[in-house]
């Protein structure tokens, strides 16, 4: 896997993870002594440790529900009086006699052990019991709302950091400047400002998992793991990265066991981790830690042990179907575990292994192709916008190929498992390419294809929150709403664009939407609003409004009025003038068309010389098709007076242009070149012969050939390619093909070869009576017979072959050992040539 940058990140080591697991293993069922103070307190908790109204900052209703959801059963919760005197459950208290509590429904053990809900307990539970939708990646529910970064403390910046900060102020995606700011923090020169720098950086690059991890490690270095957990918790919804989750689990496990000694909370954290990033190709370490944690959990009865074994088996079955690194080692570990689980029932274990083996083999086969595609993608250190460099385009293509591979379902997974795999791949792509509208649009379309219409809308909405200036995503979302009849939502999108990004394109599509969904009058109202906008009105708005009135509303008079209105403001825009003239020509209003031509050409301040020439050419073309011969000559003469390069009506070149129609010319390309006619049509003609015309002579057939300049360019390109192409000896041309080539006409061809003529020559070709035989010097593959060679004479000692057979001179004849082989090869070659 290719990565950018060399920034070193602190990832929890295997030793630290083992220490945490060892601490968990030491937690047996006898934990009541650790909570004796809480037991003695009972319902008489002190005001300092009681979570009630007025004693500590109030907990919102949402947080209260979160805390209540952490207890699987009401029997383990103690009761206490609230400020109003009523009894409420203290959901932060934990049953210490039941360390292994899962979502599988293990019955709790009765115990009077309880623990007061201190502020530390509340903090830990808020971390782990947040909404699941905020931890499933960028495609989850809710929009991204970055936390406001503090203002720069420039008086405390180093000179190098001040220079970098000025660059960031000009371009917030200046990666080199951000690298300098981060390096100043990591080097210690600005360590006291690490919160400010990282908050500012993550406001611009919220999906940069490396910097979320580096930010958290700064708190870990200051021995503040609670704040590190808070930082990681903020970054997890936007960065489906295994390293980020592993760091979160390590610190969260430590803090949780210190505060509550409740490993059920850690188990929930592990489950959420494998749900979030368990499909990653590098998630093998996470799965190994999850399985090790499940094995380390202590149980107090056979029922809990059975539940733990079932949960272990589910974990193994899930991870062994993921195409990831070292999945074969996990398979070996699972086989050993399954067979030693119940030695008296090996037959059942073997049956379970056989049932899982095909799915595991499919994962191993898919892993090879998945690894190849995953290694091709790059994980940028700063996930910024597209810069136009080839590496960015290649990285986008590599991600699209990986997504297409996962969508093809190479493992033949069920639809729900496939949905999770594809969603995870999209999440990963969006974390590294969050400012690429292509990925957001593809992700939204994928949701629509699988029938998740709400997910399609939410994905596009989140894409807009990440790329607020993307008109494409806004238009795509408005189109989705309109297709489903959500006119109000679509209208709100256009309104927001008109307020935030007023432009001609926005008003044009808003007018079209209003006409489709509301009425003609609504579109005209938006057109009136666009004309008053200082930033969102150009000649394009007038042109679109006029043409829509003409073609859609069937009101030519209103269309002409709009064009006239626009001509007052945009007579200097040659494209608008030509659009207006095209409208008048299609309207069959010849007199008014000539008036507009004269009006535009008479205004010397409206168009420059080159733009006016386009109008003159269009005027001449108009008279060719609508005017009489006298009018044609007059317009040609007037144009020739202003533009001498455009010859008058008495020239042969002008005559050729006058009698031309489309790409049909009354003269050959050679004659046009002689007359100096340079038409864009002749440069785009293909080298093909026009068949079935009949009425045109040699001039028309020649008119479809390429110009000399284009041919010369092609020859130059070909010669440059030949210069770069390595010289490779070509094989000899067979005699029959050479005879055919000799009878074919040699190039360069004045016209394209006639297939009928070629076929007639082939029919007339006389095939030689004997096939061509290769020359005697032609060699073949080593070990085969060389044509023309004669077998070595056989010795008088007989035809016996074998070791130790000598010739007449008493020495061994090396050629006799392969005599029979040579004869067989010679006979086989003779059969082929005959």
C-alpha cells in the first residue's frame, strides 16, 4: 500500500495490548472487595458522588437514555432519590459479579454490589454509548459539522510558522504549509499550541485519520487519556481506519477498567470496531485482539461459558470470510480451537469446519485480487481536492476499480453481507478522497440501485456538506428530489444556490425546474429575479429564457422581446448575437433578420474586427439561402471592402464558396488549395470514398480526402513514434502473401482503395502450384529438426541404441543416439509441408 508523507504516528504496540488483556484476565468473579465502599454507601450516596439535579452539570435527556441503555437488566441497577423525591435508576452502577455481559442475553447474577455514578463513569459511558450512526463512516446518518477551530495565536508562532500560516490563509489546501505547521508542533517549538494547530488542520481535513491519531497522541504524551479518547471518538465517524480504532480500543479499555472494571463496555467497543472496519484488508490484527479479548473473559457458570463459546465461533466465522492479511493463519487457529473445544464430539466440529471451508476458500481467492487493487491506491496524508496532477487521476481510477471489484461480489456473498462490504469500501474511498464529487455521486447511485432511497439522499447531502461549492452534487440532489415528487425539497436546493452561489447556470436550471414543476409564470418570475442579480446574470440567461419561450411555451413574440432586451446589454457578445440571428432565421422573419444584421454591424463599438467577421460570414450564408443573386453580390462586395482576405463576388474562390453545400464542393481539394480556400470542413473530412453518389464527378470524390497539412502531421507523428519504438526484426513475409502484395496498387493512394477492385484482383490471383518452402538456412526451435540437414550415417555395428555403443573407430558415435528421433521429426515436418 502506497502512502504519502513520512510522519510517524504512535500506534499502540502489541505489548500494550497484551498488558490490557492480562489486566482483563485477572478480573475474576471475586470482585466484591473492590466495591465495598460503594456497597456500604448503598442508597445513602454523598452529594458529591450522586448524579442528581443541581449536584453536577445536568445531563440531557439524550445522555440519560444513553446511560440507561448501558445496563442489560434492571436487577443490577440500584435506586436513589432524585431532586423531586421520586426513585430513579442509577444506570451507571455495575454488577461486579458478572464481568462477562454481552448483548446475547446472559442472565445476570444477583449481587448487592453497586458503584456510584461519578463524573468519570459518566464520561466513559458517553464515549462508548454514542449513537451507532455516528460510528459507521461517512455514509452514515447525520451531516458532518466540523468543530470551530480557535483563532491563530500569531504572537506565539515561530517565524517559519508565521510564513506557513500566511500561505494557509491564502489557500487553505496548501499542503506544504500545513506540513510546516505540524512539524513545528511535533518538534516542540510550538508544542503548547498543538490543540490550536490540530483543530485548525482537522477543520480543513476532517477525514485525515493520521492527524486525528497524532492529535490524540499529544494528549497521551501528557498522560491525559480521557481527552485522547474524546479526540479519537470525534474522528472515528469520518475515518474508517483500523489504526484509529485500535488506538481508541487500547485507551478506552484502560480508562474503562480503571473507572468501572466493567469489561462488558469494552466488549461493546470491540463489537462496534469490527462492525466499522472489520472488512478492511488490514483488519487481521483487530480481529486477533477481539478474539483474544473474548477468550480472556471469565465466566461463572456453564450457561455463560456456552454463550461465550458461541460468540467466539461467530467472531471466527465472520473474520474468516474477510479477504484480509494472514487469514490463513486465523483459519489454522480456528481449526485447532474448534477441534479442542469438545474432544468428545469431534464429528460435530469437523462438520462445522467443512461447512465454513468453502466460504473461507472464496475469501482467500478474492484476497489475491483485492490486495492487488488495494496496493494500487494511495492514502494521501492530507485528503485535499483534485489538483490536476496525473497521480490524482490515477488514484481516483484505482479506487473506482476497487469499488467495482467489490460490487461484482467475487465471493458470492448474501445481499446483506455484500451491502456492508460495498458500503465499507465507499467509506474508505470517501475518507481518502472526500473532495471528489465522483465518489459521492457513485455512492449515492449505489444506494439507489439497492433500493435504499433515503440513503441515496443522505449520501448526496453529506457530499454537499463536504464540498459545498459543487454545483454537480447540488443539481444531482435536486434532480433526485424532483424525480420522486419532492418539489419543495428540490426548490429549497435551488433557492440555497441562488443565495450562496448565484450564477447564470444556477438561474437557468432553476427556471427550467420552475417551468416543469410549477408554471410558466413561475419561470418568468425567476428570470426577472435573475436580471436583478449582479452576479448571476449574463447573456446566457436571456438566451435560454427566450428559447424556452419559443420552443416550450410556443410564444415567439415573448421570445423576440427577450432577445431584444438582451441585445441592449450584450450586443458586444458575438455568441449572443449569433444565437439571436439563428432564432430569427428559424422564425422565417427575413426582413427583421436583415435589420438585426445591419444594426449589429453598424455599431463599431460593439464587436471587434474578428468577431464582426463571424457576423459578416453568417450574413453571407443567410443571403446564399434566402436572398436573390443581386443581394448575394452586394453583401459579398461589402464584406470584401472591409476584409480584403475575403475576395469579392468576381473571384473564383468566392464562386466555389457560393455553390458549396455542407461538405459538397464543386472543386477538388487540390483546386481549393490553389484558390486559397481554407474551410474548417475540409480539415475534418475522413479518408473514405463516397459510394452511390453517381451525380458527382472526380471533384466530389476528391473532396472527401484529407488536406496535405493533416497528412503531414500524421506522418510526422508516425515518424516520431517510429523513432521511439525499439527496432524488432520482423518475420519473413510468406511467398503467397508477397505475391498478393505485388499485384495490389502501391501507396500513397490518391483515393481510398475500392474493395470491389481488391476482391477482383484476389480472384484473378494465380496460386503457385507448390507451396513455398523455407530456405535451408532457416532454423527452428532447439531440439527440433533443422531443415536441410541430413541424419548422421548409421554405424555398421547395427541399429542398437544405448549407452556404450561405439562406431567403427572404436569411439562412441554421439549422433546415433538421436537417429530415430531425427527421422521422426523429419517425417513429421515433411507431412506438414506437403
